[in-house]
């Protein structure tokens, strides 16, 4: 299964001839390659998969996706999925 995470582009630069950017994932910032979305600009939301921006999306779509991911995390915590107790069983 592939997982693309939406984030907001907060900075764009060039590194080694590639369009790169810093992307904010709700307070955690990571660098990602923006070559696949050449029209991307600071303030845009993008889907990042293994360090590459693969598409742009609206702020509404990004926030909805992030809310869904948070619901999954909350449910996993509630159910104890991935807890250290499970790993020791």
C-alpha cells in the first residue's frame, strides 16, 4: 500500500539542478522534490510520497485528508494497535 501525505509548501529552492521545497506536515517540516509538480509555489498544498511531490491539491482537500489520517491515528490508539504490549505478545 502506498501512502501520500498532504503538506504545505513553505519554501522552494534548487538543489543539484532539481526543484526542491520544504513542506510542512502540521508542524514537522521535511524537504521534498518538487520536480513532478513544476507549477507548485509557496503556499500550495501537495501530496508527498517517499520524498516526492506527486500532485497538488486544494487547502480544503488537504485539510480533509489530514483530518481522516488523524481519525485513523486516534482509532489505532483507542484500539491499542501497534502498542508495545501487542509487540510483546
